[in-house]
DNA sequence: CCTACCGATCGGTAGG
DNA sequence: CCTACCGATCGGTAGG
C-alpha cells in the first residue's frame, strides 16, 4: 500500500541501520528498532544478516569500500605531497557525508565488537584507508618534502585535522567545504614542510 | 574479609565506573556490572547516584574539573601563542591519562544522553576547555602571530592534532610523550603562522 | 546501603 | 528443492 518497497531489502536494511547506528551507537540501537524502521520483521533481519554484529560489520565494510573506490581513482595522481594529498582528500569528500561518517562510527564503536571482528576490520581499515595516507607521508619524507618525523604520528596528526569533516556532529553540518579542506591541507604541509626548499633550521632533533 | 573496602564508596563508584564506561561505552555497560565491580548492590549505586545518566554525568564533570584546575594554573603564562599553548598542553598532560580520556569519552558518548544533560555538559565543556584554547587562538590572530583563519576551525584543527593524546586507544598507550606534544604544537604554529615575522615562533626544539 | 522485585525490552530462534 | 519472509516466543537482562 505505502510503496512497492522492493528496492533490494538487503540494501535498505544497510542504509537504514547505518543512519540509526550513527545516531545511537552500537549498543544504543536494537534489532527490533532497525526492523521497525525498515518495515520488516525482526526475523527478516536475521534472514539477511547472521546477527547484530555481522550487520554492523557489513555497514563498516560497505563504507570502507565506498571510500576505497574513491581513493583508488585519486591515487593515480602523481607529483609532490600536496597534489597527492589534495587529490586524496577531494576524492574522500566526494563520497557521501554519511558514508564518510561511517569511518568515524567505526573508530568509535569497533571496540564493542568481538575480537575477531575487530581484527578483521582493522586490517582492511589500515590497508585501504590509513595506509594510503601514510604512504604519501612516507614518500614525502623520503623526497625531503616534509620533515623527517614519525610517519605514523604525522598520519594521525593529519587525520586528526580533517576529523571534523568525517562527522557533521562536532562541527557545522554543512560538511565538506572544499576551501576549508584545502586550507587545512595547507596548514599541515606548511607545518611539516622539509628542508628541501626552505630553511634548514627545523630539521634536526635528537 | 576481602578488604576494608571503605574508601569513600562514592569515589570508588566513580573510579570503577570511569574505567568501565571507557572500555564499554555508555550503553555497553550495565548498572549491575558496575555494582559488581564496586562490590555494592545495584540499589546501593542508586543511593549514591540518581540514575545511570547522572552517574555518567558525574564522571564527565569530575574529569572536566581535573582538567579545569590544571588549565587554570597554566593560564597565567603570558607571552605569545607558543608559550601559552605549550603551557596549556603541558598542564593537560600532567593530569592523569585516564582523566584526559574522559574528555574523549564525553565526545563519544554525550549524544546518547538526554538533551538537558547534553546541554549542561556542553556548556561547561566549552567554557572550561575548548574556550581556553580558542581564546589563545583569537589573541594570536589579533596580534598577527597566526593567519587570520576562522578561530573556531583553527581550534578544532589543533584539538584534532592532539586528539590521540587524549585516548591511549588509537595510538600507543605510553601516552604523553612531551617531545611529541611539543612537535605537534610546532607543526600547528608553523602551519598557521602569520605574516608578522618568523621570529621565535619557529623554534620548537631547545 | 540491602533483598526482593517490577514492566519492558534485549538479541536471537522456533516451526511453517 | 529455492528465496523471502512471518507470528510467536525463547532464556536472560535492562534500568529503576
């Protein structure tokens, strides 16, 4: 009566649950509530997903896949750190805000899942997301484009800077302002820039 | 039998619950489990705290108080952005890692509380924590020490950079490495430095 | 502060 | 045999 409602139920569950888990967290949302939102029975949920944890994991994996595809295309960009980082960020900002926010959901809620689930997702997360940024940072250090700081730390610093754009809750919900993103990349690069073409005074540490 | 166990039960509940909420999140931890950990009855918990939300709020407020006291002392520091930011960060890093992590707990879980509780905490959070950093940033912009960017955005960028040091879960648990902290402040300041002149603000190593 | 409970809801599963 | 569910209920636990 209300609608044909037959738009791939599997996907409709994923979409609705994504939104609800984002608002309420893993333990703050029940399978019953998801079922009501999707207008299937709770048993219907369990036909499509083994249990709550596997449903949640499917959400995280789907979000990571979206990001991965976007980042893959952007990775062809060659040149220095700046064009590469900017291209990566632009690609990330082109995926929907809600799928971006799934990465934040992952970092907040992963600890509440079983050890096996955590391990399996964390592996993919590093391979497909963090690793891509860290690789650019490592290359830039090798080229002397940025200071010889710990690449892992530098990556986390950079991610921390753009973190608000993965959320829409801490900051303004408008979201992906390209100018702001570019400025933040600029701040990062200016902050960590190496001795190559500027002053050598910042280089050494012991 | 087991222990005298009479070390201010109110505080023991706070301490134990802080640790457990940190591991499990607001909805991932039951009052029953807290009671068992503290070795009081569940009803005993309700003698000391009105309900689960008020217990959780007490934890957040206590953590904020610790930070507030430390930051108040550091706020006497005068001079440019750099000494002021460094003093503030050093003060923050002197409070225990677990109390620092309470701020992260707040940012993760606050959304799961009632609107009234959220509002009451967020007010204090801005007044006593974020506001202190934003004030320094605003002063620095007014003095031309750093670029004329949105102070709110700059504050969130800075907080994002030091975010890992509020956790102990995303990064190494060792926690507060002063050298890393100083370097990050240096990266931020170098990244946002203004047109005034690059005098002492570039020197981050001693 | 405890024992003894409540209305309701939790994640998950039965047979059809 | 299949896909795609349903109404009802399981044993336990939630906050109060």
